[in-house]
């Protein structure tokens, strides 16, 4: 064993081996993998090996496609068979909701350039003879996917890595990790120590224990999972090819051929977490005892939906553990506060995702950037709120829902409410229907008296539609109040703050008493934040951004190495706030502040530390609705008083609560993009239009060179707002078509209640980006006409905003 390497990968499952291969491929050949047992000995060896491209996040789908396509390459490179069965996939729907989901998948596949087809059940039966037709209404066929041999695939990665010079040490246990002052790591093993510049935690079932070696508690938990393999099934005899791997949503079952029999597995409701507090050291290639009682209800349904499987005897059954994060996607990337420590764990679909994780993590380590938008897999999508107890509740919820439809307007109920602001009870009393953002409850809309505060999960317009409309109209015609506590908030202070922020942000920094829109770029010139910055004093700033991105942004700030005279502090739980917006907002706020709020005295983007009513606040003229508006920030102890005083002052002005759904509609009417939807690290300033807020005259800000070069070249695609002729709104990642060809994709959308139009935001190729250009958007399988609107549909000149 070498005593010095560039990187040590801990864990020889499919994920660790893929990372090792990709590191070597990118040129880091001086790397070692350490495995405490035999390769594959965690959850990898007993996997069913299924692979597919579908994921709620289109970028993850692309990486899954990369993974699946890689297997043939690995085989050619190493001669090691991956045991590829490229059978393709079938997804069965049993009701209209499930059909909608399949149509959405097919629509997104057009954008992703993946081959799919909606087919009748009879055709699905032709492709999988085991299906009992009467239980289903339709199906989606996809060309990619199938299954591989877990052992062969893992060893193919390992062989490819070895060929490039990487080392693999089996039967060697990592026992401790300690960091040197230069950020490199001493990796202690039971066979000696290795010094490595970087360490990767690909510990799978033991990822928590490896995390604990460096003092972190990763939000990951293993669940038991059962599948059965049957004896030979007569119906499969004599077929010229294997049946297509099939997912049955209503039965929560997956079925595929295994030899002459079938393999059937389920994500059972009555599920069991495994080793909740600590994974046993000595667990390796054991299985867990069968527990057919646990899966009996789902098996019963499975045997009805696939009767020939029920008639065959069970040859083998597997009950094994594998890991999940609270939302079912992997945890990948660097960890704030731990230089050169990387995680790649909670991978519940290693054979669909292992290759993509290896590719992006190796780029991130070697080049400082994952090279693709992987926010949906980024470990930083969880913050301190993801405690072990929260993780357990969410992992169980996620496991149970693995094959349930995830509706775009659905808010999952478990482990809630977790974080609450002081006015939670008041909002609840006012009929709030809540969502959770980074664990914090926030109002989505308000059910008026007599209406049950519950939203029906649907892909179409929900029961909330008329109530959201009423909220939007109140904002546009009178005044509304929205709780902004779920925004990301950061205090940056210190004598070095201004200089550090000047480099961090691409905008011209505001002078004291002013705010600015502040794009934040990575060195590749891509958007890592669309923040706003308030300069309270030359050495004190408040940054405001997306609440979802709080841990992501805090990690980014840390990576930009604030010097000792700069203090960066999250204000997530120490500042609560409101947005007050609408034509009556000035009259309302003037009743509560002593400052003169007339348009010339307190202009758009003015900010002041003052008092609103009895509460000390940071008070600004800003907002996201496109109306005259103010934002007020105060500490949680004042929030309820502030709320009550604003309400009292607004009673005769038509003040009304509005929630996230209305805010989303209002911002669409103004064409404002939203982080994590329209603005992500996939996009650039010129593509998003955020270049408008960049101070190109300023030297030395991160991403300047790349953004300048792009400005000169011109962007290949541009953000566009489209008016869509439809009675069903877009969801995201639908293709935008011109003459039947894909020329763009949707990033978000909804109904613009004030303008009375269905709207979509997305990116279209620059040559098509002109006012009035016509397109089609595939919404649930129908190509709906869409027109590009270059100017905002509401208040195009911004008179109401600035007035
Ligand atoms: C019954 C079942 C069916 C499944 N079916 C599928 C499927 O069809 N398709 C699919 O994609 N996925 C499936 N999975 C999930 C799949 O198994 C996982 O996604 C995958 O195995 C995760 O791989 P990993 O490398 O992250 O973790 P693991 O396989 O757990 O590997 C981690 C490795 O790290 C090693 N290690 C840990 N700590 C240390 C240490 N301190 N020192 C040295 N080594 C250490 C362990 O020994 C282990 O070998 C299934 C899982 C189960 C249980």
C-alpha cells in the first residue's frame, strides 16, 4: 500500500468503484480505494441491478442515461462483463393521475432526447406477457434501461480503474480520519496509514460512520428491501427475448425476468428501517431474515396484477438493506468546513446513478466544478434541520412513496411541522395551507372561512385556483402581506466585508442605505446565486436569496475563503420578515414608520434600519411581486407584534394575506426568474438576463472573464416568458417546440391570475427569441400553442414598481 496518494476513496461498492474509475480517467491516477471486505460487500452485491433514466430532476435523468450508456464502454475497456440486459422499461398506469404522470415523463423525454412511447395496455401486454390487462389503463414504454449484474458491473469499474493505475486495497478497514493544517488527510487503516490530499466517503451502508469520523452526521438511513425470484414460469418459455422490465405504480411493484422466472420486488408500506443508530461493523455479505408478512399486502396485489408470477413457486428471496436520503436522491459533493472531504452516499439506485456520480464528483474534485447542474443530488440541499429523527421519518415516508406519484403541488406530511415562525399559529388560524422549505413551514395559500385548508394533489389546476386568484387580485388592486421568513438570509460584517463581497458578487455594490440585485457566479461564469444585497453600513450587509439554497450558499461563501476581518453568519433563524405589496402599500406603511415614504424620499431599493410600529426592523423598498412594495425584517421575538400592527394598520386598505402560490403567479407576470427553477448553475448571465445587473467595469469578481467572453460571443439560448394556450399549466422540463423540433425547454410556469393567462418560463435558442415568436409546448402529450412575450405581461414599464 502506498503511503501517499492524491485521493482515497472509502468503500468498494458500485459507487466507490465508479468514483475511483472516473478520478483515474480524469487524470488522477494516483488514487486508492479502501474496502474493509470484498468489493460489493455492502448493499451492492444483493441488488436487483435494475437501471433506468427517470428521475424527478431532468439533470439527474441525463446522468442516469450517461451511467447506462457507460456499461458497454466499460465492457469494451476491460473485458469484464456487466451482464447487461438492455430490455428497456414499461411503466403501467391504473388511473388518469398515473396517465398524466406518464404523459409528463414522455413530454420531458422529448426534451432529453430519450425514446419513449405511450402505448395501450394490450401493447404493453405484448411486451410483457405477465401483465393482467384489466388492472391498467395505459403504459409508457422507454427504450433505455433494463438490468445489469451488480458484481460484474462493480468489477468492471474496478478493472477499468486499475488499468489506469488506481490501487484497490480489499480487506482493509478505515479506522479514523484526521486533517492536517494544510487540509490534507491522514487516513488510518487497520493495515497502516495513508496520507491523501482528498478523501471520498463512499461508505454506503456505513456512510454515517465514516461521516462521524470527521464529526458530521449525514442525513442517511438504510431501509430493508425485499424481492423474490420465482421458479420457471411457463408463460416465459419459448419467447424470443426477455420481457420488458416493468414498474406498476398502483401495485407499487417492479417485475422483470430473471432466467426463466421472474424477479418481483416492492416498496412496501409497512417498511422497516435498518440499524437506525449505527450500522454493525461486522455486517458484510449477509442477508436479513425473510419477512414475507411485511410485504404480504403488496405481494397479494402483485400476484393479481401479474398472476403467472403468483402461480410460480418462489425459488429465492432477498431481504437486504440499502440507504436513502430524506428525499430519495443521493448526497454528493463537498462538505462545508471540511476542505478536501467529499461525500457520495445515500445512493438508492446505484446502477442507474453510479456512473453519473463518478463523473460529476471527479470533475468537482479535479476541476472545482461538477460540470453539470447536480443541485438535486447535492449534499448541501439539506441543512442542520435534517437531524437523525427527521431523517428517519422522511426516509420512511420516501420509501413508502417510491412508486407513488409525486404531484407537483403536493407537500409531504411527515416530520412536520418542524421549523415554525412565531406567527405560524396566526397563519393557521387564517386558513393557511402550508408547505415546508428547508424544514420551515410557510403559507402556500389561504383557504377562506368555510373552505377546508387542504389542496388536492394533482397535475392539473387544483382546488386552490380561485383562492390564489383572489390573493393575486388583492396584491395588484389593494395590498397584500406575505411572510418572507423562508428566504435565505446572511449577515456579512467586518472591516473586510466590502472588499470580499466585491469579489464574490458580480454587481456594483450599493452604498449605505441602498440595495442591489446581486448575481453570484462561479469561475465558469454560471449562476450560483441571484441574491439581493442591502448595504446597512460600509461594514454591514444583509444578503437575501433562496431559502432552499441556504446550505448551498453558506458552503459557497466558505469556499470563497472569507478572511479574518469578514464574518459570515446565516440569519435563517434570527430574522423573520414580511413583504407588503400593492398600490396601497405606501399608505399602509406610512402609518407605521416616521420616515417620509413618498416616492422621491424613499425610492425603490432604499433600505434603512428603523422601527415599524413598535418593532425594530430593517426596512426596504423591494419585493418580488412587481408592485409598489416594502420588505420588513425583524427578529423572531418581535414578529408577532409587527404582524398584528401591520394588520391593524391595513384593515381599511383591503390588506390580505397571500402565499407562495400567489407570489409565484405574480412574479411570472413580471417575468422574474426564480432560483433553483429558472436560475441554476446550468445557466449563464447572458442566458438568464441577469447580465443586466453585472458591473462589467468592475475588475476581479468571480466569473468575470467567463461572463465577459460569453457577452462577446452572445448566448446560445435565452430565458423567455411564453403565453400558453392551455387549461393545464406546465410543470417543468417540458420541451418547447418549433416546427416539431425541440428548440428549448420549460423551467417553470403557472397561471398568471391578474393577466388571465397561462405562462411558462424557459430557455429557447437565441435565433428564435423574439417578441411574438410562436412555439408549441408539449403539455401532457398535447402540443399547445405558445407565444413569446419579450416584455413583462404586467406593468411592462415598471411604473407601478417605481411609482
Ligand atoms: C434488495 C435490494 C435490491 C436493490 N435493487 C437495486 C436495483 O435494482 N437497482 C439499483 O440501482 N439499485 C438497487 N439497490 C440499491 C443498490 O444496492 C445501491 O444503490 C448500491 O449498492 C449503493 O452502493 P454504494 O457503493 O453506495 O454502497 P455499498 O454497496 O454499501 O458499498 C459501501 C462499501 O463501503 C465499504 N466500507 C464502509 N465503511 C468502510 C470503512 N470504514 N473502511 C473500508 N471500507 C468501508 C463497505 O464494506 C462497502 O463495501 C438494491 C438494494 C437492495 C438492498
